[in-house]
């Protein structure tokens, strides 16, 4: 593979990517001292899923927004911070170390950056400010009952009638649809088309007549996912990103964004801290357990280096699908941390819930098998 991790140029890039000034650090820490209340920190510590409890998430989101730091990855012109990759990683890690609630906003993380890259001027003006203020919450409508790993098997119809698309069908496993005001989705617009041909990428208001959300409870007690039904739902023709029939290209663009920041270093550090706290509550760590914890901490540090490298030079991994590398590494590490947490504290309620919740990490946003297939193809392995 070109640009392997060991060469001199890479080492320098990583050191640069980790540089953060003392002034920046003290700005961040002063804000966290001021803004993080004990209640918010408790909510952060007790988070086992992808988002902290709604009330704490909303309170924390509003405080970070008022500070102007809600969307560190966005360009400054659209309300981002203009921070370097190292500054973004530092903020993420400090939030984790200080037990801030987890803000897993699909708007900030995925559809906002896609709108910045590929949306019309009108879409940028309508959606980006509302994502930052929290007025709009987004969910992702890709998977269907018969289209998961094989996403291009999707069949939700998006028939073009005059200046509207008419949607019929259903989406499944839609995370947080019950709280969302908007959904981005893929529909089949060209009747009789197959696979990635004939699709359209649409932006939809969840309150549109004909949309019904039905929650699917999780084994750990949370209800994060839903099935969403569409019964003659009408969407204006200008609610699409990309050309009619070319929605798959837009979906791939979106997935590359979503998989790169699916599980951040901060999420891993939070899980690690939760595991250590649980182990101490359960009576401490013997030597073999200490070694396992140390090994996982080194893996988190290594992942941080890979993430830093990707943020500073997205093409620098020398592979055409770096988002698959990041998604695979982060989610498998997340599972390993929660498995060790459970081993260290088998009767801890949080350890149990966290373990169950992270089982899904290697399924959502593409399964590990799917990403291994993508990577194998990218480096030219034969299909079999
Ligand atoms: C918690 C959670 C949240 C989710 N949130 C969303 C969401 O917000 N929006 C959304 O659109 N979707 C969401 N999903 C759906 C998720 O993207 C799909 O579950 C995932 O893509 C797998 O699809 P599937 O469930 O149909 O499993 P399948 O595709 O049926 O796969 C079943 C098993 O077969 C394996 N497999 C399939 N094909 C191959 C192959 N070619 N080679 C090797 N192995 C293969 C898979 O890896 C898996 O282990 C979510 C899922 C979960 C669990």
C-alpha cells in the first residue's frame, strides 16, 4: 500500500497534526469548567448508546452552540470553527475526559457536511443554520426491510408526478426518527431500474402527511431505531441533492462522510473511562486485567493517530476508501472496550447496557464484513 504508516513523512504529519497551543487548550478548558454542570457530567457518564439522555443532550448542545463550537468540522463561513485537525481532536478528547454528554447529531456530522459539499445555495441557507440552532434534527433513511448490506436492492418508490416526488414504501432501523424533524433518504425514481441506477437522494420533512414512525425497542432497553412508513408522501422536486436518477453517487458521498466520523476518539475514550470506573467499583484490577486495559488504551492512541492523519490529509492513507478503515477500526475497538468492561464488572448495570449497545456498532453504517469487502476490493484482492 502506498504511503504506509511507518515512513518519515507520515511521522512528521502526525506530530504536526497533534500540535495544539497552550492558549487554545486554556480556552477549551475554561469553557468546559464554566459550562459543564455536575448534572451534565452525570448524564455523560451514564451514556451507553450513541446519544446522551435527550434533556442533557439538548442543554449541552445549546451551550456548545452559544460558544460557536457545535460544528468544528464545518467551514467558518457556514458556522464552523476553522479549527485545525489537532484542535478538533483536542476538543473531542477533552469533552470525553470531562464527561460531557455525547452529541451525536446527524445534522452536524453527516447531512450538514453533505449540504455544504453538494447542496444548492437555497438548501444551504434553509438547512445549515437550523441544524446549528437545533431547530432541525435529521435521521437517515437508507436501509429497507430487504436492503441492508445490499443497499442498492432498495425499493421505496419515488414516482415523479409534475413537480413532486410521491413516496411509497418503508425504511427500517432508522436511528432517532422519533425525534427527527427531517430525513434524508434514497428512493427509486426510475420505474424498473435496478441496483444503483435510477435512484434519487431526497430531503424530507418528517411532518409531511403520510409519514408514520414506529419505534423498535432494543435489547438494552433503549428505543433508538424505528421503522418509517411512507403512504403517498409528496416531496417537492427541488428537495433533492444531485440529479434525478443519480442518487447513488450522492449516497456514496454521504456514506464516506458518515463512516469517517461514525465513532470518534472521544467516544472511545469515554467508553474506556467507563470501563475503568466499573472495574474499580467491582474491586480493582489484577495484573492480567491491567495489561488488557493498557493494551486497549494503546489501541485508542493508535486510532487517534490514524484519525489525525485522515483529518489533516484525507487522501494520505494511500487507499481509496479511508472511511472504511476508520469505521472498522473504531467500531471493533469500541466493542473490545465494552467486552473488557463487562469482564471486569459483570454485574455492573452500565457495563451490561454498554456491552449490549455496542453489539450494533459493527452492523450500523455498514457491517464489518461489508467494510472488509470494500477494503479487499480497494487493494485488488480477488472477490473469492
Ligand atoms: C443500531 C442500528 C442503527 C441503524 N441505523 C440506521 C439508520 O439510521 N439508517 C439506516 O438507513 N440504516 C440504519 N441501520 C441499518 C444498518 O445499516 C443495516 O443493519 C446494515 O447495513 C446491515 O444490513 P441488514 O441488517 O439488512 O443485514 P444483512 O445485510 O442481511 O446482513 C446480515 C449478515 O450477513 C453479512 N453479509 C451480508 N452481505 C455480505 C457479503 N456480501 N459478504 C459477507 N457478509 C455479508 C452481514 O455482514 C451481516 O453479518 C442501523 C442498524 C442498527 C443495528
